[in-house]
């Protein structure tokens, strides 16, 4: 059975199937912040979404992280490692992109996670 959560005009924020959560792209609300701060804000949003859907960051299977400035990847990594325990790291790809819809938006994260 497929369940859809957090309906938006063009998508659902999460689609659930067979105990797996597929999260759409999430980004910081305050795009005036730097890379580390936008990453931490985005991760806090992911905590909320995962909890709402019966999961948490320990159950993340895969992450795709889109950065509009790859020269700031280490700042993102620093925030990422503050957020997630080193024993619970998912598979991950970090992808450099030219545009995330606003030149001030530095990061967007897409996750796949198991339910608890």
C-alpha cells in the first residue's frame, strides 16, 4: 500500500511504500544563512518530517545532497556530522548543481528512510 504525506501543490513531501519513506527535497527556510547553518536548519526539518512519519535519522538508508557551491562542501559535511551519529551514516551522494531556485539557496537534501 502507498501512503502519501505532506501534500503540496506539485508533490507530496513524503511517499511511503512497504515500510520505506521517500522524502522529496528539503531545504532551509532562512536562505540568508551560510552553508553550515542552512544544512543544520534543513536537518532539523528532516528530523520533524521523519518523526511525523514514524522514523528518525538512525533509519536513513540513502541521502542525496545537492549543493549550489561545491567549494563549501566541507562546511556542509561539518554540519552533517554534527547532526547524524557516525555509526548511523547512510549511503550518500553529494551533487553539485548550478541552481536551487534562488542564488542564496545553498543546499537541498533528499532522503530514503526505513520506518521504525
